[in-house]
C-alpha cells in the first residue's frame, strides 16, 4: 500500500468508474486496475463491486475510503508545514519583551536574529506585559514574551517557563545560602513593584501579626528600582533572572524567602487571527533555544523540552 494507490483508489470511488478515473488520473486503465487489485490483496478484502455501470465501494471499501482521505489530508498538511518552515523568512517582524526580561532577552534575539535572519527587518521593543497584550491586539507587535495572559482567549499563548521571586537588596543584606524570613524583610524599607505586588499582602499580614507597622514604597520603574536597591535604600522581591547580572557584579544580594513561594509564569503569545509566518517561527525558535541554554543559570523552571 502506498499514497499513489490510495489517491487513485479514492478517485475511482468518487468517479464510480475505473475507466473515468483512468482518464482523470491520466493513466492507462489496465495499470489502474492492477493497482486496485494490489491494494485489495494487501488489505485482504474486496474494496469494490464491479458491474456494468461501473463500480461501487463495498462496506470495507467505504471504510478504506474514509481512512484514505484522512491519510492524504495528513500528508498534505505535513507537506504544507514543511514548506512553510523551509521557506526563507523575509519581511518585517515586531517582537516585544516585558520590561523585567527585556535586558536579558532582547540582546540575544537581536544578535542571533541578525546572523540567522538577514532578510527579516526585526523591530524589538520593551514594554509592560499589559502594554504588550494591547499591542498584540492592535497588531503593532507580532510576537511577545510576557507575564500572565489571564483570560485573553484572543491570544495563542504557550508557557515558556516559571520563575520564583526572591528577596533582593544591597550587597551584604541577604545571603543566598540562608533563607530570609518575612520578619527580616520587614525590618527594612520594602519597595513593591508590579512584579512583587502579591508580596505586599504577605508583608502587611506579617506586620499585623507582629503588631508593628511597616513602610511600603511603590515604584513602577525597573531601572530606577535596581539603582535604589543598590544604594541600600530598601529591599524588594524579584525573579532571580532579572538581577543575575547585578548579583554577579556584586551590586545586589538575594535570598529565598522562608515559608513563602510566589511564582510567575512567562508566556510567548501571538494573536490567534494572525498567520504564523516563517520569520515568526524562526524567532520563536531563537527564544526557545536561549531559554534552554540559560535555564540553569537564570533559575528558570521549564517542564517541557524546549529545544
């Protein structure tokens, strides 16, 4: 049994005539008859009932025709997808990354994209996750790496990784080998950000139990936050990946928080109604490869195999 036999068999079923099917297929009728006989022999049953007016499928032939259509449909889809991947990516592509991850991912996308996609005009931008969702809907952005897509059913989203927030402060404030307690955090000025707002509730509850007040500052600027932390003006909670470089340079310290585990999921998203272009597929592959190569260093939890 092969695809040619299945395709020719379906044509015979549709034409209800071997001679008419031979004309449609452009093959000799004896050759087509031999193919049908070989198919019936390989399946061990008659697929067609021959009569003066032409042919009709047997019950087994009807079932064979159903499966043949499904097999040929899969074969067409397989060829189409391969052709899309194999085609040369060209044209403009806008890729957005949330502010807390932009300084980590955008340089890698830019460098690899320039090397691997010379005919693609990449536009790379940084914005908040909420702003990126809006730009996906207005089609200002084609592909976005962002935090939490909620109930955005208009987006096609895939979880890239999960990361845990840790306590962060100036050098010497925290020790990565020693868990920090919430009480130790509350002894200092707490700065909350959009990334750590859920920890504000944890801090307020802890302060209430201690019958003590704690001052919480709100700051919605990632670059300003890092500078403020480095001066020792306060502490906060951030994903480790966002501070890795500063920790390596000795500019910040960190520790996990005892008794609390707050995680966030990072997604890669696109608008469902936008066709997936070859350029989009290649850039997504670049992002997945980067995550796979840096998951251990940046403490990203990845369940599925990415690359």
